[in-house]
C-alpha cells in the first residue's frame, strides 16, 4: 500500500485512490442488489413463484441493507474500515454463490433477503459517508457524488449482460457471475485501502497544517455507539425530516423502479433485455446526474437542491404510465429525466447530515437515515408486487410513488431551518 502512495506522491492525493477503490466495491454491491430484478421473471417461470412472493425476499433484502448501515458505520469506527469491509465482501460472495442451488421461496428469503441484505448493508452509502468524512475536508460533495454514482454504474455494467444471460441459459449462471464480481474486489480492499490519511502520513484533502488533527471517537461497542447516536439524533426535528424524506427516496428508486421496472416493461410486451437496457440507460444519466449533484452540493443550498430533485422525480413517475403509449419519445424521455435524478439526492442529504450533526457523528446518523431509505425501498418492493398481483397493473403503485415524491419535496425545505448544531455523541 505504501508503494502505491509513494507512486502518486506529489501528483495525486491518495484520497482519490481510496475513492477509486471504494467505487469498485460499491459497484459490485450495486450489481448484486440489482440482480433480483433480473431473476424475477425466470424464477416466476421456472418455479411458479408469484411476484408478490419474490418481492418479499427483495423487501427483506432492502430492509436489512438499510438497517445494517448504522451498525456497519459504528463497526468501522471500532474495528476499522478494511476488516469490516473484507468480512462483508466474503459473506456476500459466498451467499450469492450458494443461492444458485435454491429451490424454495424460503431459501430465497434466507439467502437473498437476510444474508445478502445484511452484507450489502456494509458496502453501502454509510461506507461512502465514512470514507468522505475521513479523507476530505474540501470537495466532499464531489467525492460523495462520485461514490454514489457507482450504484448507477453497477446497473450499467451488470443489468443488460445479466438479463441476456438469464434469457439464454437461465438464472443460475447469473448469480455465479455476480458472486465472482464480489470476490474480485476483495484483493483491492486488502491491498489498497488504508484506514485513515494518518496511516500514510497524510492529511485529508483540503486540510491545512494549522487545522487540528481529526478527532477519533473512543473505541466502544459498535452496537452501543449506533444506538446512542440514534438516541441523540432522534430528539431533533431534522433527523425525522431526513429520515422520512429518505424513506420516500428509497421507495421511489431501488424499491419500486429498481425492483419492478423490468417486470413492468414485460407487461407492455417488452423483452427482459429491453427492460434491463432501459434501467442501464437510466444508469448512464444517473452517473452524470449524481456526480453533478455532488459538485452542486459544494456550492448551493442542499435543501433547495433536494426540493428540485424530489419534485422532478415525482413528476417523472406520474408521467411513466403514459410513456409506454408514446411510440418514440415516451420511455427515452422518462429515462433521461428520471435517470439524472435517480440517486442525486444522496450528496445533499449527506451534506445536511454533516452540517447538523458534525463530522464524527454524521456517518452513523446518516446510517440511520439510510435505514429509513431502505425501509421505504422494502415497503415499495413488497407493496408494488402486491398491487400488481391484485390489480394486474403497476399504474396505481406508480402514481402513489410519484405523489410521495412531491410530498418529500416539501418536507426537505424544513431541514436545518433554522440551523441547528448538535453535539457529537461519544457515549
């Protein structure tokens, strides 16, 4: 690791190398999380499982992915980023590989719901927040935007390929490919991811010699730290505004569109590969949109950015059912506007959490906010599947999702107004 740092000394701060390593970790995790949407139709065809049954496993996955976040952030403070991440990646690779042998719904819930959900919760947005707060004093929004965009890139890289493989040779090879992808990033973490800038005799990007060194919280039980931070944050209005707005964010992105769009496209006569390609196209636009959102978060009021992001996303979802009836511009127009906005909410949300709760507590507080995001995703994944099974259409679920986004656009205007500053929890 030190030889890599010496190689780039004087040309590029090692913090950007860390961003690159974590980008690939998050890319593999994003590809893994997107895989169940590719598996939905093949599992329905092979085993006769309903979309509601498959959505149950996905909803458990999404919920645990979020609930693991604050404990993962606390574990990174207690045990270190690298050991925590290596354990999660090994579990993820093994769990996904084992799922190729499943034959019953409970096995999908156990493996893809519990095991994979908990492991991907470590390689998640809380990891990004931890890395950004440790390695950056300036350019935090840009770094967070780049890391968040990895989710979009994961879709771009994995979904069309996995959908094509699934159509031709079945779903089992799909999960084996994803397991290998998770295993391939393990050496990158082991060799190239130091704990802090101080391990390489560096300061965070943008920190001057006159500034005091970054504080280090006492090493305590990560479960105690996670819950004590939740106790501190939950007494403030801003936490609940962040929590419920991010609940809606999760419900309207990977919970609903990320889980059901491919199956929704099939309802309109499109192939699985066409549906996956639409998601991948949205991933391309989100790669630019989220990176740009990070840049904007360094320069403009985060509340106003979130107002526009949620409002435009809501309008895009309300438009979606009509897009299928417009021959040429319908779906491409949706892909552009929704794709640019897919997870652009993350950098300004992290900015607000850091502004309110401080640099040290922000990753754990944000972990709890991400838990809200994933509970919303689980709600939408299960609810969308149940509405489709009972009504035979996704239109009602789509309109509900769009309406919730418009509600979120109003909620976010109250965050950090008037400005609050909450002390760092150390117990």
